[in-house]
C-alpha cells in the first residue's frame, strides 16, 4: 500500500526534529518516485489549473501582496505540504545533547582575545580554537561548523601541528579528516573508530570589512545520529576601519625642501 507507506514516512519525518543526510537523500528518492505516479491530481493555484505534482516557491514580498489560494478540483483527496525557511528573530541559545563545544579566540602569539569586548580593527588576524567532547562514540563521524561573521574571511584552515604562517608552538589541536575554508564558514570533519572523549580544531581569520556584525554560534553534530549535537551562543562584534595611510610628500613641499 504505497499511499499508506508514504503517509507513514511523511508522519515520521514530521516528528523527527533532526534527520541525517542519508535519510534526507533516500526520502528525496522516494518523493521523486511518488511524484512520477501522481499524474492524476487536479488542483488550482490562484485560479491556474494544474495536474499531477505542483511545486511553488514564494518570497515574503509575494505573500505581502495577498493570500495564495490552493483548491482541490478533483473528486479525490489530495495533500499539500508547506515548508517555511526564515532567519530566527532571536539566535538559538547554547545547547548540548551528546556533545559539548566551546569556542575561544586568540591573537597569533597565543594571547586570549574576546571579540565581543576587545576592539577589532580591519586587517587584524585571529586564531579561532574549537574545543569539543563527545559523551559516547556514536557513529564516530562528526561534523564541526563555525559560521563566519560577515566582516571576516578565513586565511588559513589548517593550523594542526603548528602548520601555516607564523609560530603556533603554543597551539595544540587535532588533525581533522577533512577541513574546508568556505566563504561563510569553517567546516571540519572528524572520524573516530574508538571512544575519543575530547578533540579540538583551529583556523585563522582576518577582519576584512568595517561594521557591526552577528557572530553566529559554532556547532558540532554526529553525521549519522543528528540528534546528538551541540552549539555555542551567538553574539555580536564590531570591526573598526583601519587608519588611512599617510599621504606621500609632494615634490617641492616642506619635507622635500628640508631633505634638500
């Protein structure tokens, strides 16, 4: 009974707060197969007659112009699925479920730094250290993500074993199985085959744009048991513009006369 199985799958996903990438991929395959069999449906969206599976995406500006009216014009029941994507009005608070995570900032020489309190100036560089712990092994495959404030860019994603520019002898972190310096986040993957309670990773960032920015929370989760996760608090930080360089002396000016 495909209809009953599809309804049970949809109900199960509605109850699940988190799903893994494998569950998402196979659900997408199932949905595509069901869509090919759904050629007999008849609906209208704002008066436009449609058959089979219909998909529509609306931005907030579209909804501000008035209601979207969906009507079933067949003699059989049909189903509508509504998904909403938005930015939370308030950032999620720090949470821990199977993991703990802490984020610390340092100057390149190892001096602790608090971006929410200490002044940040354009072109300043910082080392961000993420310290993590797992209560149990789980799948042993963990993903760590630290979204960047909009005014920063990653300069070096590999600071394990003192790699990179400068002297990082003060820094001791673990080597991830994979690390990425994305334009909007630092991402690292770890894989363990035995109980490993604590591990850490680090990367270097540079302040690039002056302004006031949101500092998103860092996250860690078990890739195949996504209910096991943790995240830090979010915050804000300010980046001051770098001082303008002094203008060079013009020929014939006071400095030039003195040199002569």
